[in-house]
C-alpha cells in the first residue's frame, strides 16, 4: 500500500503504467474479452487482472496516474456493438463519464469494429482485465505526456 495512490493499482499495474511511453495504448477490458491471448501479443506481454471490479472503477483508478494523450484525435477508443455500431451500451457510457471527468473535457470514445479492436489491442503495451461481466466493456486509452510547469 502506498500513500496517495489508489489501492486498486496493484504493483504489476503500477509497473505497466510507469513503463508505458507517450503514445502507447493500454487496453482496459471486461471479463469476456480474450485477455490472456491478446495480452501475450502486446508489447509487454503483460496481463493485469482486477477481478470483481466494475470496468468504470478500473478505468477511474488507472486515470488517477495515466495522462490521456491530447495530441491525437482518438485518444480513447471503444469496441463497437456487433451489428449496431452506433449503440453505446451502459458500460461504455459509465466509462465515458469517468474519462471525461479525468480529462476535464469531453473526449468521446471513437468506435472500432470488434475484430479491428482485437488487432489494435494486440499492439497495445498491456491489457488490464476487470471482472465486469457486461459485454462491450473494451477500451483502448493512449498515454499522453506530463508537461513541465
């Protein structure tokens, strides 16, 4: 346990967040996502599990330390609903509120087709899997920079 750090940020997750560089993506996904398979193909090969957590809470914890990239047009991406890409399920709406609150501005998540999302997740730095059983709780968040004062 560390003072001032969200207790959900495990040692493995802290390592992942610190090791990521500007422009690296982190995949934060639900319990249904093929996380073990996809994580093995990521840059770090790391899968961090946060069992029993709602996806929005996992994202909230990560965003206490991870700056979101403001130099790109799509720093947050979400998996689209198969056959209905314009639908934004409740789990995605919850995460969107967390992202917007952390960023201090609206950063609408861009939709990515399911299989294209899997491909993009394989190119991420690591995968974080929450225990949320609701489908389509799959996001990619690009790490930004912390600017000097």
